[in-house]
C-alpha cells in the first residue's frame, strides 16, 4: 500500500494538566486534606465561630487598601484582571479583608461583639511554585471582630494550637511578638528608618524602607539580615498599653499550657497587623516552614470604611499542614479513618440479585449508612477485592440462593465471620453494629 493509500491517523488531543503551582488532591491524599480542613473548622465551631462564605474575587481596591500596597502580596502576587465591564477585580489573596468588608456591608458589627466568623477555601497568589508554596493555596481562617481584649488574643492562639494538636501534629512551634499600635509605632518607625537609611541598601530595599521599614526586617537575604542584625526592635519600643497587653497575652498562654517562643524580628506579610502577631512554624517543611499564623489588626475596619473597631484572626494552611503530617508520619487513617471510603460494600451474583442489591444499597444510604456495591460482571473473588479497596467494614453477598431464602450474607471483613440476615432486617442490623 502506498503512502497515499494509507488511512489517516485519527487526530489526538494533547493531554492537559493543572495550571502550574495549583495542586490536585486525589485519593488517597484527598481524605487527609478533608480531615485537616474539617478538623480546623470543627475546632473553630467549638469556640463559637460561625461560618461565613466570602467571594473568591473582590474589587481590587479592597486588597490594595486593606492589605497594603507596599506588601509583596499586593505589589507582586495578586491575580488582577479587568472583567467584561472593565472593572478591576482580584482573586482573593487572603481572607481578612473580604470578611471585614462583609461585616461592614451587612452590619454584623451592630450586634453583639465580638463578631466571631470562620471561613475556608482557596486563595490565590502568583508566587514561584515549590514544595509547600502554591499559586492556589487552601486555608481555614477565623476572625473575631469588635473587642480589643488580650484574653481574646490568647483564645485565638490557643484555638490554632489545639487545632494542630487535634490532628496529632507535634513538631511545630509557635512564634510570638507584638507590633505595637498607632501610639507607639510611628516613633519606632522613624527610629528604624533612621537606622536603615544609614546602611548601604540597594535601591529596591531602600524604597521598601521608605514605604514600610518593618518589611526590611523580614528580608530573607543573608546580606540584609547581617546588615540589620542590630536594628532597633518593636518589642523594645512598645508603649505601656501595648506592653501590658502583650504581657497579659503571654501570661494567659502560660496558664493555658500553650508553649511559645518570642521572636522580636517577626514581621508578617500583611500591613494591617498590630499588637499581638504570631506564626506557627514546622521545620520539617524546609524553606516554606510556616503552617499558619495571624494577629491583631486594629484600625483595619476604619480603613475599609467601617467603625473604628479592632479585630484578631488567623489563617491555617491546609496544604502545608498536610505536608507537615506526612513529614511527621502521623497515621490519619488510624485517627480519622481517612482510608475508609464506605462502611458497607455490596456484592451481587446474577442479574436478579443485582437488582435486589441496588435497592438494598439505596435503602442503606437513605438510612445514613455509607454504602457502595460492585458493578459490572465480576465474579465473587474480583468483587470482594473492591470491598477491600474501599476499606469497608462489612460486605453483603447476595446470590440466587440467598434471594430464594430472602436473606443476605453479611461478612465482617475484620474477623472474616459471616452470618445470614433477613433482607428486611439488614438495614436495622447494620445500623446497630456501625454505631460508634
């Protein structure tokens, strides 16, 4: 056959992959992801926080004004674009500004204070992807708005600490500092700028020192860290009120048994932080060691057009916590049953048995029992492999003989024991043994 006579090969589309820096969570890791996220949320709800759902994108001005134009988040990392109406919108890079906007817009601050809100979901930053640093990151956050009380600061920090420990995580540390407030920070800012401007800084770093000198102390370059080793620190220049506030927070944490380390050089990546500021660090993650953090943000609400009320909150990184659990080798399957897909798995042998099993499975699900069944025409051995892969507790085997007797074989997959149960009684019997 000549080349002209050969049939043309069918065109094939190139396989697509996720955008760079955006992780997929698929089994068997996805159950771990859910266990982490749901544990963080459950602990927040135990502390009286209520769920709030905020938009994935907002008016760009919200983040420029609320987060700070001098931050890397706003100046370098935001996903900003014009919509069809030529309005500038931005995929949310963090949660606090959006929550505060919603509180103001819906007058939530006009009721009982503090307003305690919890949220979770994806956030977006255009960063250089590497292990633990993604362009779509997943966080669970809390915000307590309306009361400037050091006891609330301690509650928030203890809640985050408890959330990590509930997962079985232990190889992390809490770093803590105070960034002062509008009373003492301006004088400290001048003192710090005076120190920085006397150093041989490069042009970009000098510009950062003009906009927000605190950010220079957060520079990770070794040469800058050496130059700023003797820089004045905010903790040494707190006003009496801020010092008393911080001492109360640390005293409460001591009494609560929450361990911490004072880090006077800590500077979070967002401009709105004041007073109590904290970060949870896990050294098992390498360069991207921060697994969560937060702090107080007095003045942010007024800056966004609301009342002059204070607030405090945190964001816990789900992605990095999953990595930290893997680094520590925590057995989440044993603790949360993350490997179990269903509790009951049905195996039907024959067309009539399959119809009856489909109805039984439907009844079990309606009764709240997690159930699946084997599909296709696999034999008993092949179908039972599906039960094993689902990590089911019980398998139901139904064939022609069982149908004639009106029973189903219920097999305990832990001890391999088996008994026949009347079809009419299976749902009730399984509910009884599956109650924790």
